[in-house]
């Protein structure tokens, strides 16, 4: 197996690992009254850890997520997806770099849990991020910027599904209403909705100067459940997160994975050769 094939395998394993995590989040959300856990990434990992051979599964997921981080870095730093050299292209790459940082933390948490160096728990990533940001100089404004970023990211993610733009990156005809395409649309819209709600929480935290007002995925779902007909909407969104998990398996199977070359890094990063 050559280097390019190994890179593609690593990226596809990463999508699969992310798919498993989101399927677990959706399952916890749908059966939270029985599971007694919050539907977020930490609870998903803890649930997997409690299964037979849980540490092995968590370790494999951690390795898969590490591969996903490497792929995200290739997309953002080496422009593996061939984004245009304009503001839109740079914004997409910046978002992909932020995704790399997020999943690096999740991969590290998974590996620590596999090695029994962490039992998980604690506040979710978004709440911890809000507390850290608020403690920085001009933290209120930083939290507001992050909130705007989440809202924009939510809109972009949802529109990616509605307009079927994900087909650009798949060896799959997104114009056809195949099960894989319809599930992908559903999953992306649900994920975008949750992203947008998290962004509103960050904006409210910035407005009130209270990091406790920032919320993560579990808080977003709880807010949805509090709406009129919230139980129905909550179930629709939770199933949508499961669909997003399936969408990751679609990407694992059909995604165009372009392994970057050293020249790509020199072209897209300010790296100068030494004389």
C-alpha cells in the first residue's frame, strides 16, 4: 500500500469514526430518559466505553478521529479540496481548520479514556470553550465572534444539504433522490440547525457576559424540546443527527480524498525553501 492509499484509508476511517460518534449522540438523545446521559460527544464516548471491550473500541475511535484531524489539516492548510483563492475559499478553509482543532481534542479525550487516564465527564466542549474565552482580554467580543461563526456555519451546513452541494465532493450523483442522498440532506440540515442554536447561545453568553449561558449540543436539543410541539421537533432533530452520522459513512465510502503533496504545502503556506 503506497502513501496515497494509506492517507485515503486514514481519512475514510476518520469519517467512519465521526459517524459512530454521531450515531451514539443520536441514540442517547432518543433514549435519554432511559440512558440518563446528556446527548453530547463526551456522553457518546462514555457510553461506548461502558460496552464490552469498550476501551478497545474507544481507542480505535480515537485513532480514527486522529486520522480525521490529519485530513482536516490537509483540507485547510494544503487546500486538498481545491478551494478557490478568494474570501469564500479562505473562510471554508478556516472553518475546516477549526474543525481539526475540535476533533483533535475529541481524539485526545478518546485516547486518554482508552488508556484509563480519563473517565470523561466534565463540561462539554462548547461550555468549556466559552469559559476559557470569557477569561481572556476582550473575551466577551471573542465569544460573540465565535457565536456568529457557529450561526454562519449552521446556515452553510444546512444549505450544503438543501442545495446538494455535498455532491461536489462525492463519487455519487447528488441530483438523484437515492437513499444515501436523501439521508445526507436530512443529516446536514439537522446538524446545521444544532450549529445555529449553539451559536445563538454563544451570542447570548457574550451579551450577558455569562459563560454559563453558552451551551453545547445537549443544551441545543434541550431548548428544542422546550418549544411548542418540542417533543416532536426534538425527535426529528435527534433522528437528523443519526442521519448526519450515516452521512459520514457515505463520505467514508464515496468522498474524493486528494492526498496533498509537499508542493501543495509550499504553494498554499508561506513556506520558503532554504538555500
